[in-house]
C-alpha cells in the first residue's frame, strides 16, 4: 500500500471524540512500513492540529473537505479558496434564512455570535411540535459542533466578507430537515461550488475544484505515489469523492448506507477501532 487516507469524525474519532490507542498504533505501523498516512476531514487544519497535539501522530492533513492540504509539520502545502462573490452570496442567504453556519479561513472558524441561540430556537420548535420527543441525541450533535477549536464570533456575515481573508469551507447546520433541503436545493446546481454533507444535520460548500478525492489525487501525484495503491477509510457522504478515485476503500460499520455500498471492505464501527481493523486489512494485501 502506498497511501492510506482516513476521515476523522465518525471514523478515526470515536463517540467520545477521541482517537483510540489501537488506531494510533495501526497508523504508526503503516508509517513504519513506508505508507504515507493522510487525515482527510471537513474540519479546519488548526482544529486537527489541536486534536493531535498530545498524540504521537504526524501525518499529512487534507482539511476543509479538500480545500487545503497541510504538510506533516503543519505548513500549508496547497489551497483552493472560495470566490469572494460566492462567499457573500452564501453567507447572506444563510443569515436571511436563519441558519447556524461556520466559515473556515486560515486562522479561525467564523460563526454567528448568536449561534447557540439559533440552535436552541430550532430545538424548542421540535419540543413544542411533540412534547414526547427526546432531543438528547440532537443536543449531543450540537455540543459536538461546538467542541471544535478556533471559533471566532461575528455579528454579521459582512464582517467575514470585509476581512479580505481566504474562506475555504462554509458549513450550514440545522435540525430541521425542510430547512436543510431548502439549502441543498438552493446551491446544488451552483456552477462555482462543491456541495457535500458530512453528518445528518449539515451540508457544506467549497470551491468547485475542492474535494477530498481531488486532494488525495493531488497528493498522490506530488508524492509520486500510486492512486491505485491508495486506500481510503470513511463513513459519510463527503468521503465518497476519495472512495471513487482510490484503488481500495473501507466503510465504517457506523457509516452511511451509500458509503457501504461504494466500498470494497466493511470494517468495524468507530467505537470498535474500525480504522485499525481496516489498516491491518489493507497492510495484509
């Protein structure tokens, strides 16, 4: 195997938002055998660096769903920022429609000052619609969103546009299915954008040339590694682009049905060291 690309949330991270010792050991084993290991995530690179700060892990990082690639030492290797007009259009529409959003730039995750309030309003609507509804799972999803590192709050999207900084990824989050669908319909045919989903309650937008798949292919060319001898591991729809280009792929046991159908190998769940199981499988080929 030449390269192994690994998704983060729902894949390398377990339900407690941690990376198990078995997964770390499997990654280190692959690296000791000459395999280039890559983390491929929708998260910001600085958030990944924070997650890895106390771990013995040193890998390439594809972040913002393929819009940025950072070297193992943390230095920026390549990037594809979104156009300013697109950023203005997206964030203006999100604010008008009352979406909680996150915009990733080089330094921070930019998000509305009233972000928690926006989520709580939606949760209250859900509770009111059915008093017996258990919103515990939804509350956990919100807390996971807020567990990231590097937030910077803004009063208006115009602050983001006026900063004249690169924006690589914009995420919209909502507990209301109709609201998410409305957003998906609004941007699905946009000629300048890539539209993906990484979890049940979101969709994400990047430059049309940015995807995990394109980033994995770019790294394979730059590192003189074979894409046919590259394996990828993931659980969600934003992982499909890299699964479609790599020679080998594994779906997590907790993955989406579409991901399982697209993969060559079904591994264990993220709470059962599924990444380690998949890596050991690929290294045996």
